[in-house]
């Protein structure tokens, strides 16, 4: 029963499985029931969620003793045998990975050797030496389980979390290698959003300038190379959350100095996108000034290993003529609503049969006829010479979209949606105002709800008696929804970007003045590349009643709706619900058994909105990363996003095969932001089922009382995974059991595995190396006969991380042909883990790689928790670079079309949409994290003149991030860096590449696309927006992209078309270059307050009081298709009361951005409503998978009359 409850949770919430950690002593007679629990959970997860995982934690042993084995051996292998893997405790010794691999046999990659990033007895010491353990695991060819990578965050590793995190993960990458590549499929979209930041933008327009966080917003992250030491590159490249974004809250900023006619290239993504006959269509947004140009370089490879590079650059590309196989000049998309400064560029390229392997950003400056020269004194007695002086370079890459078609995403009209509000609660505010809280649900009338991964939520406040066509009011962003449910708590009527010392607060205090009678909610559905116009969004109007006159307003109410394509409803808000939707664990068997979670107010918000393409785990050593960060459910618990721009996140997904969300609660359900982001990058997500300590022993007695109770639990677990959309479970039974309980435990594991596999093919159930077949809790630190029975009935074993050097080989031998299912644990904290973890995690990875088993990195949050210097972003990149070098990459993207990346990491300091900054406030939401560029981060000085970073502070074109290139560059001397490494096979349809660039002066940026043919012929195509006479010889083809017309100030969007039928797009590079031209200064940093002049008067100018409103808005298409859009931007407009019989209208031109929804619902709490507001208009803007958003005027909306007005 409990296995079924866990399965129910995983399926319902959309994550991918469970980590089972039974850290309690059990009676021997309980072990059979424990095995039944694990087995049943694995089976039911596999049946309900193919491809899901149930992983056993190395805890209780087969004899019931709580004795961490630190390896896969006979003590814990019975659990390993009945699930998908084992998370080996992290205090293993150097020989343990090899011995565990031997025990696991051909399932050695299911042995995830734990590494505690905190270094608590972990091999290698964890922390900044986490790579030491990873190196060992890599060498021994087992999997790694990094435990608590939040160490970087929790310990506040210097200089900041972003830097420290990047440095720490760069160590992992250097040790382990990348495991994910994107683009891998189309469409591919990344706005470089990391799921937090300081603003939110939609298509270049900033809709919020307040801090936020929502990992569901995390987009594909760029493969940037992070170094822990100063780099000689003249261009600094970083994902920026503070600089305005084109979409979301991030961008990639390029800053530095660059000589004319030179370039700087940095990799953004590393993909595996096999291309067909259909041309590749690439769109990207750029913001720059002067001659700071930014292009994209796409790298392709053929089956014959022929490499082709294509540069997408608008002009000044003469210097690239020999660098790229082809140069394409993108055209600029006509997007008149985009904020000034942003250019949206589109390109098409045909590379049929090639694989797109990398995407690079190319910073360059064209050569000017009258370049400024400086006199250089010679010390060798020769004559003085005149040389070109480096110029400041500043460009921002807002997003990248890769698709197979130039056709616009179809956004159903507002009449195709059903939008409802629930749990509406009115309360009195100060000075006569009201606040409202509401939960909003929406769905398509035609059944296409899964088409959109995200929804933007807006609100308009309308005056009394306002009508839809004639009302005037204030429209403002309300948030982003990643499921079709959104909760708004106390939303204020923002009249400026700041209200006193309080920045934008997500969905807090919607206040209505007495003059406002109607609230209109609007939902903006978005695909990965397109955003629906707000004017055509589905909406819902709700009157604002007087609470005393209408006491029934506290009850559930359905509001009449017009015949719209989108139905929008508002539900009354119960006084018992006064918080934003959150993610939380299940702590008791009773909660699991009774399915009470599914009745929770929070459940609809916790469903993953990004499905994982069903695929088996690769037949090679895998990397499992086990999240163990400050106990879990920190900033990531806020489903609709938070306000911590420095929230913990992971963005090195290309290195990871399996992600386990871990806490010490009985049933750990992954917050949807982690599932959304991991799935976007092709990573499976597991929840954790753990029993430990005395409480766990009591739980196990009930769980393993009978075979039926174990099956019931397994089925509940499978149901959870399937409903919530994650991929399986890690099972950690860290308690001693009775030997007679072991058969039931095996039934639990077996039944869970079977149920998961039958319900969700390719799901995983992984056993943690804990209890052994005798019921004793004895961590084996290897796969052996004591834990192999569990391994045999599930999908792998997470071997405890205190293994010895020979244990991986031993585990591999035991696992046989399942050796890759042995995940040897590595504790990043270094708690007795092999290699010491921390910055030596790669030591263990090397051992595991050699032993040919999988690795399980445990607690990579060590970087965050311990505040590794210099900052989290840098440390994380450096640490994962160690993993990459040890383990190697496992995932490439783009693989499919459309491919889109705005480099958003799901956090930052602003959010933009198409160059328009929506908010300049800190935020975090990992659901917004896009495909991340595969940049190479070097822990030490580099000779490059261009520095590149994923920048969250530089304004973005889309989201909250960009890739920034800074430094110095000579004319006609480009700098190229890989952005993506892909596997995109092209057909006869041309590839259209669009990218956005912001630069100044002669700093130019193009894209170099690398293609390969079946004969390994390599072709490079440069898409560059300026002449590159001196560089054209470097490429097979140079394409001058057109400039897309729909732009924001300072941003240029380039579009180029490349036909590469039969080739594979293998790489996308950024190419920084300069051409000879009149020197110009680079733009200064664009700040969030640059648009203050466009804001309405401050609240102090209103003499009337306020109300607050809380409500839940729901929307859906009338056709029933509710999976069209992955995201929705939510806005609100506050409309004035009707005065002297005249129709009310908006008080200001700018809508207030409330947030993003990744399900078709959004909750708004205590929205502040001034007394002169009579109506609120909530706008839901759909965001497509390719990053585009529906026009706001076409977006559905909901009108809500203000109570008592």
C-alpha cells in the first residue's frame, strides 16, 4: 500500500522516482516486507511511469541492522536487486567502487557511490575536493551520487553563491564530464534563466523589477566555462540576473575589451541534435550598443566526423570568412512591442544529416576605416609602431531558439480557454482599500493543455461598471505559472517599482481602491519561443463585493464566463489558506495511505509541466546527483517562485543522468521546479522514500506488517510519481529490521519497481545501500550478496559513500551486465567518502570511471552551504568543471527542434520578455531555467582576451539571464566559445537560427554552427551580422543574418537560415569579433530603474484607502488540450471606477507582472487594491516551448469586480 502511495505521489506530481533511505534498525523478520516494499514500489513505478527510478540508499542491511556498507555487497545487494540502483553511503574507501561494480556486474552503473559535499567522512573530503571521489568512481566505472551540493550555498562559499556554484560544478564536470547535451531535440529554447533573479521580462519588456525565485522557470543553461582564478580573456562572459533580460530574469552578458576586427568566441551549448531535411530556424535576441556585435556560431558534425561551423552574424563578418564554413546574415524580426535596445534575429540553415553539436556566442567588432590608433613604444630599438587600441565591448545575449520551422506558434484565442477562480477571499486594507487572495485554474476547451510549459499571469484593475472593450485600468504582471494553477496572495497595486523599502513581492497584497469594481485576470500562455500577445489572452472578470453585504463571498463561487476559447474561473479563498502554494514532503504513512496529499490545496501546483521524453538510461557509467541541501524545501519550496536571487540551484544538467531530491522526511516529493528543469535537460528525477532512526523503525513495522501493506505503499508511491510527473524513487531503508521482514521489504521494492515500470516505462527505482538481507542496518559500501537481492528487483543501487578503492570493481563484478546500475556514492561534504569529496570529488569519480560503474554525487550543495569562495556561481561552475573533466558530459543539446535557450538559470535580478524588462527585483524559480550553455570554466588564468559569463545582473532579452562577453579584442581577430554541443540531425527543411544581441561600439557577436556528416565531414557556418572579410576563410559558409523587426531598445535580434540536409548540428559557438569602424563607447550597465519614468504615480499620491484580494485563477482551453504551453506569464491591470457614467479604464499603460505559472493555475494573495480601483484585470500570457510569448492584447484575461465598489 505504501509503495503504491509513493508511486501515486510521483506520478501525480510528475517527478521520476524515489530514493529509499531506511536509516533505522529493523527486525530480521521485517526485511522480507521491506524488500516487498522496495520491489513493489519499483514495479509499480515502472508500470505507471516507464523510465522512472527507485534507488535504494545504503542503510539498513539484509539482516535488519542499520550498518552503512559504503559499498554494494551481500549485505545490501538484495535491495539493489529489486530496484533501479543503490545510493551507496558516502564513507566508502578507495577500493569500494571497484568491488561494488564487481558485485553489481552488468548493473554497475546502477551503483551510485555517495559523495557528501560537506565532507562528513566522505572519500576525498567532499567540499572543493569532491572531484577526488568522482575521479575514483569514474575510473572504476560506477555511478556517483553527489549528496548535499547545497554545501556551497549553506556555507556561503566566497565570493558569492553564483560564482562558487559554478566553480564547484566545474570541478565535477572536469572530473566526471558532461552527461547531458542540448539542443538534443526541437524546439530548443533557452533564455538562460536560472529560476531566480531581480526582474522578470517578457519579450524585452520588464514586467517585474522585484527579487524572485522559481526553479521551474530555469531554462536550459549555457555550457559556460567557469574558472576559479582570474582569466586573461578580455571578454568576461556570465549569466546575468541584474541586467535587463529579454525573457525571464537572466541573460548572458559579454563585457570587456575587444580590438577591432577581432572576435571572442565562447561555447554556450553543447548539443546532439541530428538534423533532417527541414532547415534549422534559429532565433536569438541581442542587446548592444555601438560596434559591439554578437553572433552565434553553430558547430555541426556529420556521421563521417566532418565538422562544419556556421556563423550567424548580421554584419561586419569579413574577418570570419576563413573561420567558418558558412556565414549567414540573420534578418531582424519585426516585433514592435519589444522593449527598445533588443534586436531579435532569425536565421535559417540547412544541414541535412548533420548533428548540431555546439552553439557558441561570437563577440566581435567590425574593422573601421578610421579606427583610433595608439603609439606603441618599442624597447628593442626598433621604430615605434601604431597599433589598434582595444575598445570596450558589451553585448547581451537574451535568448536562443532553435526550431525546424519559421511558422509562428499557434496560440489559441482567448475564447478557447476556460479560466476559473477559487478560494477568493476579500479583506479590508488600510484607508478603505481591500485585498484579495485567489487561486486561478485554467484549461483549454479543446484539450490542448500540455502544449505550453509556462504561463505569465497579469492583473488589470478596472473601475466600476467597466467593460472589457472600453475599460481603463492598470495592467500589471502577476507571475509565471508552470502548471495550470496559480495562487495570488495579497497582491499590491504597484504604482512604482519599489514601495518604500519593499521591492516587488511575488503575489502579495493585491489592494483595490474603492473606485475599482472589477478585477480582470489575464493569462499569457507561452511556448518555449513565442509569447502570446496580452490583448488576446484569456481572462476572467470578478466583481469586488462588499463583504458585509455578501457574506457568502467566502464560499466557493463559479462566475459566469463568455464564450471564450479559454475558460477562466476564480475560486473563493479560505481563511485557512494564507500562504503561497508550496512544495512539501509527506511525513507519515497515514498521509501516504489516505492519499490526503491529492486533496491538498497545494497539489495542483506541484505537478511537473515539462514531460520527460521516455528513454532508457544510457548503457554507460551514469552520474546520479542526490540533492541534500539544508534539509530540502528551502527557496525551491515556493512553487510560483521566490525572491532570493541567490537561491541554490543546479545548472550543469548536461553532466547528470539522474537527479534525486532528498530530505530526511518519509516521502520526499521533488518540487516541480526541479522536475521541470531536469526534464527540460533530459534528466530523470527521483523522489526519496526514507526510513531512519526510531521513528523510521516504527514506520517500517507498519509498512512491512504484511505483503499487502507493502504493496499498497508501493502503489501509492507510484501514483504520486505518475501524477506529479517525476520518474521514480530512491529507497533508503536506514533502519534495522527483523529478518522475517526482509521478504516483505523485497516485495515492496519489487512491487514498486513493477508498478512504476508498468505505469511509466523507463522509470527508475533505486535502492540505497542500507539494510541488508539479514535485516541488519549495515552499509556495505559496495554491491555484494548482502544487498544484491534488493538490487536484483529494482533499477539500481545507490552505494553508500564510504567505499574503498577496490569496491567499485567488486561491485561491478557482482552486478555483471548491470554494472552501470551500481551508483557508487560520493559525499561532497567529504564525510569518510573516498577521495575526501569537496574539491576532490573528482578523485572518487576517476576511480568509478575506471571501474566502469556509475556515480552518485551526494550533497553537491556543499558549495552553497559552506559558502565556497569566491562566490557560489563561480565555485559551482569550477566544481562541476572538475566533475566534467573526470566524468565527461553525458547529454548534448540541441537534439530536437525547436531548440531555445535564453541562458536563464532560474534566478536573477530582473525578468525580461523580448527585451522589455518586466521586473527589476530579485527572483528565483528554477522552472524558468532554460537550456544552459555548455561553457568551459577554467580554475585558473586563461590567455583569452574575452571573459564570458552567464549574467543575471546585465539586462536580458528574455528571462533573467544572458551570456555576457567582456574583454579586449583586436580587429578581425575573433574570439569563439562553444555555447552548446548538440546532436541535431537535420532534414531538407532549412534551419532557422535566431539570436538576440546587445552590444556597443564595434563589439560584434555572431554564432558559429558546427555540422558533421555521416562521413565525418565537418562544416562550420558562421551567422554574423557584419562583414567579416578577414575571418570568412575560417568557416565553410558565412551567412549574414537579417534583423528581426520586433525589437527592444539596444537589443538586436538576428535571424539566419541554414540548409544542411542530412547533416548533424553538433556545436553552437558564440563568435565575438570586431570590424574596423569608428570607435564607439560600449553601453553602461542597464539598470532596473531605467524605466521608472514609464511608471504610474506612487501610492502616496492617492488619498483613498486600500483593500486586498486573494484568489486562485484557473484557465484551460475549451478544446481540452491543456499541454500546449509550458509557461504562462501572469499580469494584472487595475482599472479605475466608473466616474459620472463614463466607462472605466486602465490607470497606466504598464501592466504589473505578477509571476509565471507552469501549470494552468495561479494563486494571488492579498493583492493590494487602492480605493479608486473598481476592477482588476488578470492577464494570462502563454509562452511557447520556443520562448515566444503570445501578444498581450490577444491573451486571455479575467475581470474581477472589486468588492464593495
